[in-house]
C-alpha cells in the first residue's frame, strides 16, 4: 500500500467542494485514491448480490412458500433488491457519516433468518421481525445508548476486535476460495484431500501471490489490480479448462459460486416487486410473544456487536480511530447502520449491516465517505448490470480479503500481553472470531472474561457501568438455547 501524502494544493470547483465536504485532503487522501478504494470495496463484496439470493431464495417458509414469488425460487428478484438496498444505504453512509464503510445484507444474519426464523413463520412475518429489530436499535442510537457502549469499551479490547476481524476475514478468504475446506478426519484441511488439485484453487493462489507482491512493492491500486488481474486469469482458465460450478459441493473441483465467463448480455431489467413485502407484527400471531421477542433480541445483539466490531476494525485500519479510542461521527455511523437493519427487512433482503470487506477499500487507500459513494453507485448499477457482477468469482476476490486480514492483524502490537487482565480477554476475542465464524461470539467472550477477571481481582470498579450491562446481555445471548428449553420454546 502506497504511503499517503497530502495534496500540495487545494482543489477548486466541484472537486474542491467534494474535498471539503468529505474531508479528503484533511484525511490526507486524494480523489483518485477514494475512487480506487470504492472500486476495491465493491468488487470484494459484490458477491453478496449473488450469495444472498442463494441463501434466501432456496428456502421455504412455514407456509411452504419461497421468498418473492412463492411457488418457485426467484433469485433474480432477490439479487435486484439486494443490490438496490446495498447501493442506497452505502451512499447514505458515505454522505451522512462520511466514512469509507459499505453496507449490504449481513452474512450469518441472512442464514439465521432463512433457516432459523422463516421455518416457523411466513417470509413476510420474518422480515417484519427484522424491521422491528432495526427500529429498536435505531432508538438505542438516538438515545445515545449504542454510542455510549461503543465508548465504554477499553481501547485494547477494541484493538483485539480489530485483530480478530483481520483473522476472521482472512479465514473467509481462504474458505471461500476453497484453499481451506472441511475434512472428514480433521476440522479443516488444505484444498481437496490435503492437496491443491483444482483450477479455482490455482487461480486463488496466483491471485494471492500477485496481490502480495503488489502490496509489498507498494504499487498504487494493488488490491484492486489484484482482483481485476485474478478475474482475467479466472476467465481464461474457465474458457480453456471448462471447470464449471461446484454445484453445492457435488463438483469439488468447480468454482465455489460464480463461474467466471463473460455474459451474453450486459444489461438486464430488474424486478423490484420484492420490496415492501413484510408484516410488522404478523410473527406475534404465528409464534408466542416470548419466542418473537427472543428472536428480535438475537438479531439485535448480533447486529449491534457485529457492526461495532467492524467499525472499530476498519476504522482503525483507516487511521480514523483516535488515541483515546474514539471515532469521528460515531453517532452518524451507528445511526445509518441501524436504519439499514430496518431497511433490509423492508426490502426483504434480510438485515443490512456494515461490511468488514470495507477494509479492502481502506487497504487501497480510502479514508472518506466518497469511497462509499463510489461503492454505492456501483451497487445501483449492479441492479441493471448483474450479469457483469457475475464475472468476479470468489477465488478472485478472496486474495484481497487475506491481504487485508494481514494489514488489520498488525494492530496486535498495541496489546500488552504482559498484562493478563487485558491479554486473556483480548486473546479470546481474537481467536474465537475465526474459530466460531462469528464476530459477536468473539466480542462477547472477551467482554465476559474481562469483567470476570476484574471481579476476581477486586477491580470491579474499573469496569464501566455500561460494560456491565452489555456483559449481562451477552450472558443472556449465550444462554438463549437453555432459556428456550426451560420455557418450552425449543
């Protein structure tokens, strides 16, 4: 990544207005760097336009209906709504919060909605619960509670969150590319049967080496060039080798999701009729009030702390976190993210949240909300140009995640591992994120351990009152399973 230097002269005209509004020069960035960062973030997370429909679109609800049309899966409809919602919300984040964070349907949350909620009610009722969760979390922001919690966390725990996310997204890159897979005898293994035997893995390895070399040489646009170059290689490999898709693992040698072939048509007409298909309180007539409240709480606590972890991690990588651990315009960031949760439910795309893939744009040099505007515009174009989005396979985007994971992990030097009071909670925060594939699990484990150690050592007064509240909520969060059993709701 190239060294950031401030522009030598103040720009004028439209460029000057953009510079002042987004604080581009103030944050020692340039318009070109912001554009490159916005492009890198988009290409790194554009997979959600394809993946969200696959997760949400192939599952029947309690009434035996598919999301959207009902009688049959309609992936195109979900893809259009996913891209439109992501585009609008990412632009809103850029303009209101003026930070380089992008938003889209949250992975993990969408799977929970599809397999854990819609199975007991209709899709409209499930989306209504997401809207309710978004409304509640928005109220928490407006009352100052969510922002206060953000500032109540010790700085070194925030650093641990950043490092954990770095390892988490690196693991996502390795797994999504097929470089690391589940195994019969061990939890994970290298490639297929311990060997790198497929063309997609070959593409990933070449892409990773290319991106690493570009970053090490501090080439401008290294991450974006890595994505584009690897995509071109993937298209060539597919044209020659005819690898084909993995088909959900039936063809382990195939591409994990997107087959990198140039589409026959570039522009398509989107079907946006999915937007607005939700019932705000319908779930309360389908399941018990207690279960509905527990489902909303689970969505809320996951969304709340996944976002906090992402904001801390990406913000620190962008150099936006001050020495006291504060982040500029925190309230605006959390407000937009909270609105995004409700908007995702209203658009029937699942809760939308801030993406850790935003770190790809930050790694490319993005420091302001203008990068988010660029990313958002590309998502809006993707509504009509979804065939082009399909060109970039996981295997081409994954190297960027691995490299960005390394960049984020370098913050570990700021943690004092000689102080066990902070080192042990930090360690659990860092390792449990990738090991459990959950940001919230890592954060919750770190908080609970931190508070317990302070209590045992007679230093309970050093714990911020809000951290006690949050820790108690995490205890409930981890105990939801037993609570449901005790209440006969399982």
